[in-house]
C-alpha cells in the first residue's frame, strides 16, 4: 500500500497544471494591460497633433523671418512687402501689423493652408533712425484654444 500511495502522489505532481484562479488572474492582467494601452492611444494622438502643429507654425514663422532678413532694411515698407508678396494687403490689421495669412509663394507659405484656422502677422516698428524691429506671429486654433508662435528680430540699415 505504501508504494501505491507514493505512485499516486508522483502522478499528481507530474499532471499538475494551472488552477482556475491562476488562469483567471492571468486573463485579468492581460485585459488590464490592453485597457491601459487602448486608453493611452487618444492621448498620444493628441500630443502628436499638437507637436506637429507647433513645428509647422515655427517653421512658417522662421521662413517668414528669413524672408524679412533677406529683403533687408530698405524693403521693410508696406509697399515693398506687398510687392515682394510677403503680406496679404497694404491695409494694416492694427497699427504697424499686417497679415500674411494667405500668402503662398516661393518665399512664404500660407498659415491658412498649413494650420487649422491658421493666420500670420508681421509687425514692423521703427526703433531708431536706421533700426527696425520685426515681429512675426503665427497663430492657430487647436482643441478650442488659440496657440501662438512669436519670433522677433532687429533689421539695421547698414
């Protein structure tokens, strides 16, 4: 009888598998990980879109800034900016601020085409006799909020 009992215990140890509790716990862990992963997808997508819009706006502002620097001090008048295709209209939005929202040429790209509800402005202020301040602003709407990128430089008459 002692040998029969030992053989049964050995068979039980070899035939042992996962219990129902272990299987259910494993399924629970897999489902928990899948839920966390699925919940993080929309957040990651929104972050990617925000970063992309930020990069596009910065690129548009930098391109406009390089066009202003290339044009030089003498071309920073309203008529010359319009002739160069760097602003939409000679009528200011306010003060010395002009729109370049729909400009799209080899020098400048259109914020209206590249960003959701995008617009761009350029402000030229005479600081001193031979010095002008240029402020480029690109803004757009995202998730119900206005976002803005602003760059500025000084252009001297050398």
